């Protein structure tokens, strides 16, 4: 039991490298992604964005968490929301309660203020998934989600959503019509080109601007994350 807890803790620490080792090469790559995102939205105001992937196990959630951290480290007030209401991970990554969260707010059981939790990273607040609902897509597409985004935008400089893979379900496409930009994560030597292309094509018709693609786990000397813009 103790060994399992230690392994889980070590896994969490690896996920939050931007917090635990901000001077590492990988943390620097996250800051590079942050800079490129800011340049990609120079003509507009990037207040809301989602991070997704074509398929599972491509590093989407760890990328989302570390991006939220580096934006908060820059002094922005950030809200990170776990909108993956099928396989949520935010409460594991940040070791927080998940008895109430996004789903609770969307069905009216709690309000946003009651459900948001302050992280131990300055300027970074968290909204976990909450109880897993039977109808995630319908909840994400409801008017309540639009209201949540509008309410949160009054208090935060940036709202980041962690969403399910594009090819698995329609959740990311639904949410992409409500946010300013979308970022896709692919994993080197795992994500097939055709899958990434199909995921991109599914996101393109959405209202959100496709901001770019993060290539995860590419072998290189100076880090493990590259950013490729789409424009």
C-alpha cells in the first residue's frame, strides 16, 4: 500500500514539473508554448481555451495542468477546469476533493464560487469534474455552461478547459464553439498522422480558433515538448 502511494505521489510530481522544477528544460518548453499562444492571439483577447488530443494517453492532461501553472506564474489569474467528465484527472493531479465540481455547477446543485478550489500555486484556481454525469455532452452544450464561462470571465484572466480526446466523443467540439481557442496535443511515435489530421478537421469548423499543436515526448536534448503553430 505504501509503495503504491509513493508511486502515485511521484507520478503527480512528474505531472506538475512547472511547479516543482520551474528551471528545468521541460518547464522552459511550457513557457515557450505560453509565449507562442500569446503571439497567436495577438490580434484578439485569449480569455478562454481548451486543450484536447486526438486519442487517449497523449499527455493532454499533464500539458493542460503545466500550461495553467506557467500562465499563473506569469501573474495571470487562471481557472483550470476539468471538462473531461468521462475520465477526469484534475483531482488526482492536484490531490483535491471531487465531490463537487463542474457537473455540480451545471446541474445547479452548487454555484461556481462554492465549487472552485484555490491551488497552492499563486493565482491558479481549480474546478474539478465533480460527480461523473450520465450525459456529459448534453451538459457541456447547455446554456448553463455558457453562463459559467461568462461568470468566470469576470474574475479570471484566462480559463483553461481540459477536454476529452476529439476522436472519442464530441465533447471537445461542443466546447470549442464556446471558447476563444483550442490547442491539440499529439504524442511522438504514438499518434497516427491520419488521426491527428482527422481531429484537426473536426475542430476546424468550430467557433474557436485552432491555436496550434503540442508535440509531446519528442526526443531532443533540450526538452520534451515542441510547439507548432497552425497559422
